């Protein structure tokens, strides 16, 4: 009697499908044409000579038939994504001659076509009323990007928002917002701009990540880039050639241009600069830029036109570790530190993810591992709620997720690797971390304590420095053990 062959393959989970469809939608918009299975297959062939064919890509998108895990990984790589452990699952099925057509539609990509396989293997797009009958995935957005103004996952940072909003009412104010990476600075800037617009203020946002290295490495080019970008967003003619005087120098020329632009505005002008820490890679330019800010901060006291300006600058404190510029920043304007989430704020976020944890010990367990770091908390909630129904998440799932978190395939792998590379490059930091591993709290030189706090891996209480969370302790123990073996 014939016995069907039992075949073991890999399929994407709901989390993996959500991520994949969201990226397909984004790339389709960026490239101006539909990202079909055939086009995705062509992208894989640029990475590996053989690559994949369109039929295999369709199987991955349909998530009904198991495929080789390397094929899924190649599709993710071709679309600039990283395949994570919770993005896929192993799948057993009976191999048959024909599989019934099946499609998955992402809730976050309602206008994105779903591809089915027809008899001749072509790309067939399901649209209109047929889409309404397809199974849908109602999942949250993947953490890591600024949260839109209407996002239910944004937790109001009431204390710091109140302080920043107050600065918007002060003529010529200059405010720094500092925090380690992924603490919510960009999401906060979105809210600041929204509030400024409610006040009928003009708003301009510059992201230093958008500036080319050749611009960031030259002060004159940087300041001209800023003037040109500001004028474009304000829709005012810049007249750079008219106001830029090489004999006066780039800093004075920049202030003259800023005065010219401000003079044409009838309302206050909110200018936010994000990822200013990118300048730390260019020490000479950074020093001159900080001198410019100091000069501008003084100039607004005398120039009534420039008093329309409200300057908001955001930077990642962990980027200051090697550059050592932070002490210079603190002497210009007001500096606000974006704190971690409190227990109440984590509870609020849990409810947004439909986790019934408002009075649960699970929140305490999670915060014992990662503290109140917004990104780490949100990433845990995302993976927990996209793998099983939120109401079913219990201690076992949480502990399993955290036990895997320090592994090379854990959900925090990139966050931990980034921190470890900084620690390992500084012998004093590495020595302090080695002490913290065994003692959990130590008394060390204040500059080292500040660096550990800027990285987000320790906090200061009086003269004591305390390691934040079991996540870092477990990870550093593992890394330290590896170093000992190598030596």
C-alpha cells in the first residue's frame, strides 16, 4: 500500500509574514512599481548566482507549503530584512501532487496585492471583493521605527513632553534631548512638531542621517546643506550666494542666512535636528558646530528676528562614549534626559498589545530582565503577541523568550552586539563591566559610571553604579567567558 511521504519544511509565522508584506509594500512604493514574486526572485539572483525562481517565492508568500529555510532567508536578505527565530516555524505536511491555492493578506498592507499560483505559474493578483474573503493578520507594526501620531503603541512621556512644550513658548530657546539608541527620541520629536503646529508655528526637521559623509565631514558644506534644506521645507528662497561670505566664515554666514529666513516668517520657527551624534564621528567639525551653537545661543539675546527660533536637538548618548563631547553639550541650552518606562507605562503598553497584564507579575519579570527600556519592552511584547494569542501569554512563554534572548539568534542580538562592540573597544569600560558581572553594583570613577549609564546598561544611585537587568548580566557573563577561553 502506498504511503505518502511526510515532508518537513519551513513556513513563515504571522510575525514573519507581517514583516515581509510590510517591506514589500514599502519597496513597491519606493521603487514605483509592484514588487511581484518574479521581481523578488530576480533580487535573490543578484545575491546568489542560482537564486530562487518565482514559484518558490510564491510558496513563501502563500505560507502553505514548507520550503527550505535558506530560501526564506535569501528572500529576506534580498528585501533588506533579517530573518529572526520567531519569523518562521517548522511545518510537517503530506506531500501531494497539487496544493489548494491559499493566500495571506497583511492587515497593515490592505492595498497590497496578494499573489496566488495559477495553472501556468504566472503572477495573478487578487483584488476587490475577493480580498475581503482572504484571511487577514491583525498585527502591530514591527518595533524600531518612529511611532506615527495615531499609533496606539505610543506611551505619552508626560513629564518630558511638558518641559519641551514649555520651551516652545520661550524666544530663542535651545533644548537638547538625550538618550541611548531606541529610547523613543524620534517618536517624541514627531509629537513636538505636532504640538508646534497646533501653536501655528513654522516647523522644520533635519535628520543628520540624511546628510552624506562628504557633507558631515566639512563644516562649510554642512551649514550650507542645513540652510538649503531649511529653506526648502519653509518654501522660502534661500539666496545662499547672496548671504554666504567666505571672508566672514561659514559660522557667521550661517547665522546671517538664518536671520534672513526668520525675517520672512510671521510666527515662531521650530527647528529640530535629529541624530546630531553623527557629527561625533568628525571631531573637528563637531567642535566647530558646538561653538556655532554657543554663538547662536548668545546672538538670539540681541537679535529680535532670531528670537523667533526654537531649536530642538536630539542625540544618542551612547554615541558620546568614544567622542567625549557630552560635557560640552551640557553647557549650551537646556538638556533633558529621556528616561526609561515606569511600571505604569509598561502596563499601559501591555494593554495596547492586548495583554491582560495590568496587575500581573509578568511585567515585573520582564522588567527584571530588560528594565524599562522602551524598545526592548516593545520588542518582547511584539514577539509574544505575534506568536500566540495575547490572552494565552504566560510565565512559560516569557521565560522561554528571555532565556533565548542572549543567544546569537535571540530577539535582542543586534542591540547586545552593538553595546558589546563599544564596551570591548574601551579597556576601562570592559574592566568595569567585568566587575559588574560578579558584584552587580560597584563604586567606580564618575566618568566611567557616566559612560555606562549613557550606554543604558547601568544606572547610578548615589556613588554606586548598578547593572540594569539580567539581560546584560547574562550576556556579558557569556562574552566574558569567551574572552577568558580565548586568552
